[in-house]
C-alpha cells in the first residue's frame, strides 16, 4: 500500500517587511579603507544622515540615506565602485524592530499565537494516532515541535549544547578541511563567511582534515543527529539511518536541495525563503530519525528506555565535544609537542595607513627598511613601544633557559646588545642560530644556549608591528653612504607615509616617506646621495686611469733607458735633423715658469717653459740623468751642431755641441763647457720645451728678485703676454709681464 500525503505549502511573506527603509549595507573589498573615503563616495549619490562601521567587522559599513528612493538609486551607483565588493539593502536589526513596533504588529502576533495553539492541538492528535508508524506527516513543511510554520525549531538549552562546534564552524556540516588554528570548515567559502568571529584567531590556508579528527567528528555528528536536542541543519548520511531504498532516495534529494539552498544563501538569494525551507527540512529530518530509531528498537518503548537512550546519546556528544575541545584549546609551550598541522606562526599587525607618522627601526643592505606606526598621542606610547616594553618585562619575569635546541620557525628570546628581544629562528647551525628579530627586522647569529624560552604564549605569538618596505625610486642595495644616512634617522626622525603600494606575492610594500624636518622625501635624499656617489666614483676612476697611463709611460721609458746607444753602430745626430722645439705662440697669454735668468740684467734674456709642459720637462731632465749614469761609454763629439748628453757640475743634460770650449745646454739655455759627454740615447725625448725670450718690462721682473739677485727667481711662475720682441728685428720672442701674476 502506498500512502500519499500532500505537503503543506510554505506561507509567503513579503521580504520588504525585513528591509530597513533607506538603509544600505556595503561590503568592502579591503577593510583598511578610511571612513572619510567612504563618506565622500556615498555623499555623491544622495543625502546621508548617518554612517556606521561595526567594530567587530571593518569590512561592513551601514549607510542611512534620507529616503528609500535615494537609497535604491545609490545602490545601483555604488555597485560600480571597485572598493565595494557588494552593495545591497540592509535588513532590520532586532533593536530596530523593537523600537518601531506598533499595536498592529502586536495584534498580528496575538492572532498568530492563537492560530498556532489551535494548530498545535490538531497536530498533537495526529501524532498520537500515527505513533509507531512510518507514514505520519513527519515530512510536513512546518515545525512539529511547536506547530509554527513561521518560527524556527526550538533550540536546546544553552547548558546542554557543547561549547566547541561539532562539524564545520560555520554551517555545522561534516567538514573537509581543517584550519591551522584548529577550526573545521567545509571549504574556503565557510571560512570566509565565519571571518567576523574567526578573524581574532587567524586566517591561514586550509589543510586537509586528519583521519583521526574525521573519525571523531563522524561519531559525534552521528550521535548528535540521533539526539532529540539537535538543532543543526546537518543531514545524516550514515547507512544506519537509512530505513529502505525509497527513504534513501528521499534523503538524498533532501540533502541536495538543502545544499542548493545553502549555496543560494551564500550567493545573496532570498534569505527568508531559504530559512523557511531549512526549517521544514530540519523538522522533517528530526521526525524521520526519531521514527526510524523507534522502529529499529521496537514498536514500543517505555519512558525509562527513551530516557536511557537519550542519556547515552547525550553522553556520546559530550565526550566527543570534550575531546575536540581538549584538542583545540591545548596550547602547549613547546613547539615539539604541537600536533602536526597545528603549528602557530607569527603574523603581522595592521599596516599603517597613508598619512600616518612612522619611524624606521632598521635598514638592511638589500635596501629593505622596517618601519612602525608611531601612533602615540598626547605623550602616550605607541602600540609598537607598548609591545616592546611588554617584551622587556616578559624577558625578565616570564622566560626560562632553553632545555633543547629550538627548531626553525620557533620564537624565543635572543640577546642583542645586552638585552633580550623576541626572535624567530631561521636556521640551526650546530651551537649557533640564525635569527630574525621580527619587531625590528634585523638579522643576527647567536648561540642557542644564550637564548631563553618565552612562557607567555599570548605575548610569544603577538602580532609584530614593524613592517618591511622599500623606497620608491631607490634601486638596488643601499650604498655605504646611503646606509649611513638612513642609520642617522633610525628611531630618531619621524616621517609621513605619503604612499604605500603592495608588491605582488610579497610582504614588502613600496612606500614614499616625507621628512618632517626638511621639505623633501627620504626617497629623493637617497637618490641624490647615490647620484653624488656616482659622480665622485666616476671622477676617481678617471683620475686612476690617468695615473695608470702615466705609470705605463714611465715603465716604457724605463725599459728604453736600459737600452743605451751602441758605440760601434752609433751615428752622430744633428740638431736640425732630430730636434723639435715646443715654441710659445705669439699674442697669447701664458703662465710661465722661469728656468734660468742668470744673464737677464745684462741681456734681458730669460729661459722659460709653459707650465702646461712642466711635467714633460721634468721627465726629460730625469731621463737625462738616468741615461747619463747608465752609459759607461765615454764620447767626444766632433761635428758642430751635434746633440748629445753632457755633464755639467754633476748634472746630465742634453747639449748642442759647438766646439771644445762651448756647448749649449738645451734644457737650460746657457753656454757652458761640459765635463764629459755621452752618446744621445735612442729612447730619450727629442723635444725641447725651453724658450729664450726678451723681457719688455724689466722693472716688474726686478721686483720679484730678492736683493736684486737674478738666481732668486729661478723656478718662479709669472703671467705674461707673448709677442714679437721690440728689441730685436730677427723675429725673437718677447714677453710682457702682467702685474700681480708672479710668485
């Protein structure tokens, strides 16, 4: 026999009754958006009378417009802003409903209660008639516990419910993933939906649930669904709850329909209709489970047996909840005792907003700086300073020596400059640890035996408040001078955070910091410092290259100096054939060096060279000395006009031979009788830099002499104009000394 029972239709209810007039709910894509920015945007699309952001969830923002029409138009416009993830009408809160209740609503509630009482009596009679059978109207679309089609099932008293959720922490279904903090979720969607309550714990990635936890949850959820105090929307899937194939198919359809409704609720569907359908399904499932359990245990069961069975089920739930609670709330101090997949990690605090005052804690050679929000006002300490002070106190009072070698990612107290700071272990190298101080950013290597264990777990895993950043426009590692500039302002100078851009796949942010004491950014100061260093480095490189060229030329000269003239193959060299003169240019101003002025008082002639040729002149004089001393072969010139080396008063010089009594010193300009001669070396320069000139204004030259002695001005420099001499008509050069240019 088949019995057909028409399901009662769900009462329809206008969703407008739940909407608060003129109120808009905005879901922000990023919770750090400032209130002023939101207010500026929403004011563009209508008159705003109030705006509220809940302290528990900064992603939500409620805006009250002047009228519902303005709110409706504003919703359509606000959806186009990328800052807002979702925009919609806001539903009435319980406080609003209590404040705006009226007599008519109370009368409707009173009439509804009367209808429910009559309907309850009718259902109780039907339940008594159908007791012990499987075809009762237990699959009806209303709540069998109080016969109210509009109200949800009555939940169990608070003291009978486990403190730790059984199943997914959001929807209470059988979870597939486990959060690293110990929470269970079906998927990332449930984890995001539970973020308002879960954000104070953590929001890491999900990992597959362990087999042990899965068995515990299956046992607990099965026991809970078998209990009459269950109030979760979980649909039992264990074979022990299936009465026959038709019931299995019906349960499968109900589960699929429930999952679809749950997904619609997440996607912003009709919340009220979904709640009504879920209430019907929960009531239907509870009655089916009770009837099937009653059939499996026998058609009749006295009150004592029912109570005993209920107590056993309740005890199973309590044991499972206690076990889960112990697993989740166990926060052991030792990292080695933490279960796999439940390891805690250090997490950053909230990054300072743009416009905030920040200070630098440290700078790394890579160019990464660490900053913290200096948000202390009216003489109060900032959050960063408060945390550091708490760590100092804990290092003194809430720490103990390490008993074992810490592992990577462990957090301990490590010494630095005589004090202990919180440190994260990066690597273990025998007796040494590579650590990073997360509250400052610097890296150190310390002995693990000098470190201490942090016994205060809350302080140990407290969020760090210093953040790694790079300066926009400052490329590459910091130079030595840049590092010194940053070190001067660490913990001392306050900066304004002008700009902060996130770097993809990195915790580091790219920022612009404005210096308060100077109207310039730290970015620009470091860029200018680097440009200055590049200019100085380029100048040093050019000077080094010039020195190397000179040294190379000197080495070549020294190599040539070792090759003296061969007496057997030497041929005399005539001045007109091999010597070239570096003469001064007429009508040009020169800086001149006086080589010889011994005959100036009688002849007005002096021997000078241009100061720009002084280096070459000195090199020739030095080579003459070296060649003359290196050549042991004496020589006697015989041809007039021949050039060779001659020694006069212990100095070797190039000479122009005239006769046995007279020879001209080419590098001095005077006639002497040399003591000895040598052949002209093949590597010696053949350029003469000395010039003999007439002095046109002798009084100025005489002023430079000491006691009227011409020898006193040898080596002096003068400024003079070079021109053709007025005293000679043979084309000799003359100079006119410029007053004030001599020394």
